[in-house]
């Protein structure tokens, strides 16, 4: 039995944040019953393609999946449990926006079967929440965080840094406040200005690169002093609280993707397929999959395990890497390698895209 993750994409939000290019739109009056019933039959369809899987994680992402009525969350989880063998300690995550918290949200989600909650807080000061177009106040962000801590044992918040003109002492304060919540996991994303977003149209620029780098270093120091470990470029966790589902993507395990905007990687016979809405699939060549796994694996602090890489894509890492470029990167201190493993160094993290381009020969 192979390990499987299931990703359920909810492509709707209450309001669109000006920085965000995730596949989501603002729509009221969604017929949730109808939509969820199409999700249920899509789950049956993906199960029919390969039944040799054990589900180790489910992830409700978006968009804003905290808009899904808890009764439908429960239905989706029950359906998965009826279709696949599920690991006893399966991780079931959901991304929530404080602007959907009616006071009972987290209690209801816990009762519906969610056991890991990731809250999109983004900033811990009122001005920046406004700048980021968030439609919740700072007080609401705190209230929702308290509630998440009350109902869940496994929790995370997202924060965005390197905002325009962000001062390092302000970010330090915010991050210390975030660490003081006692959450098991934190995701710290550097603000990127994505094409076709409102921020791009307005010509908003993120913090300068040197400042972003300084903020990254500050984050690393503060957060480590609170006992978190960085296990991926933007993700920090207390011991044993890494996101198992996301690790599955980065380590190259298969996943089913449900909903408009959800993609999957599943094996049928000897081939690996990219699957996407609505029930489309195309074969990915071994080389394409290997390149994809290289790009994702280098994001991990522990790097890429060569044996696991070979097992998951059928090609040896040496065959996919530009070995001449690798030697230069090693000499320059950006990458380190031993018999079993290859990884990006602390120094290399600031130029990750450059390293990836060199190694894949782009
Ligand atoms: C799908 S959203 C999370 C949940 C929920 N929709 C919310 O916003 O509260 C995923 C995360 O990606 C991050 N994100 C989205 N666009 C970003 C950007 N342009 N730069 C940096 N982080 C971004 C945000 O931290 C956001 O919480
Ligand atoms: S950040 Fe979250 S709430 Fe905002 S538009 Fe993106 S998915 Fe929706």
C-alpha cells in the first residue's frame, strides 16, 4: 500500500485579498449541497483509478474552506474513510480565515473531524491588516487564535512579512507575539507581488531584497529561540508537528486533488499522472516528475533523500542534476551533499531559485 494525501480545494472566499493569486473568487449563495455531492463522486472516481493507497492526510485548502458548512466537512471525511484504508492517526487539516469565525466555527470544525487547524492571520497589527486587505480586525485575529488553541492540539498560523516599509523592530515584536501564542506550527511567507493581483496593478513593491533577507534572518533567530525548527523554507514546527500533508508534496508522495483548482499526482499501473479539474488527467514523464521532486525537495531543510527520490520517481538524482553546476554550488557553499542526501545550506536559502535553475539546467 502506498501513502496518499487528499487535497480538497474550496475555491471561494468572503473577500479577495489584494496580494493573493490563489484560485478563488468571491461568490455568495453557493449551493454547498450540490457542490459537495460533486466532490463526493469525484472521490469515488479517483478511488477507481488506483485502490492501492492508504490515506495518511487530508487537507482542506483554498480559497477559504472554513466557509464549508461543518456537516459537509464531515460528509467528505466519512466518504474518504469509506473509500480508502486510512492511517489510524490520519492528519486532517483545514485552512481558516478569521473573517469566517462566528464564535462556534472552531468547535464545529473539531466536531466535524478536523484535527489540525491552520489560521490565516497574516499580520499582528491593525494597519498592516488593513494594508493587506484583510476584512477582520486584530481583535478578531486574536479571538480566533484563542479559539483554535482551545479546540485543537495541532495548530498553525500564517503570517506575511517583507511588507512594504516594514521595520525590523516591528516585525520582531509581531513575531514574538505570534510565538507567545504557543502554537505548534508557524508559516512565515515573504510577500510576493503576483501578476494580475490588485497589488500588481497598483504597482505595490515588497520590501527590498536586503531587507527581506534581514527579516528572514531575524525570523529564524526569534522563532528558533521559542523551540521551533525550520523544516521548509517558510515553515516552522515544534518537534513532531510538521505538516504531514505538505511534507508529502515536498517528499514526492502521491495525492488526489478534488475541486476546481485542486491538482493531483497519482499512479495508474506504471505511470504517474497529473490530475486536474474536472476529472482530467495527463501522463507526466519520469523526467518531469523527477525535476518537480528536485524543485520541491530542495525546499526542505533536511534536503532530498536519494533513495526515497529514486523510489518515488524511478530516476536516480544524479541523472537529473547538472553535476558540473552542483560542484560549483557545493564549492560556493550553497549546497551540501553526502552519500544519502543533498541539501541547500542556510546561505543557499536566500538564492533558492538560482540554485534550482542551475541544478535543473534552466
Ligand atoms: C489559501 S491561503 C490561507 C487561508 C485563508 N484563505 C486566509 O487567507 O486566511 C494561503 C496562505 O498563502 C499566503 N499567501 C497568499 N498570497 C501570498 C503572497 N502574495 N505573498 C505571500 N504570502 C501569500 C497567506 O499567508 C495565506 O494565508
Ligand atoms: S489569502 Fe486567503 S482569504 Fe485572501 S484571497 Fe487568498 S485564499 Fe482568499
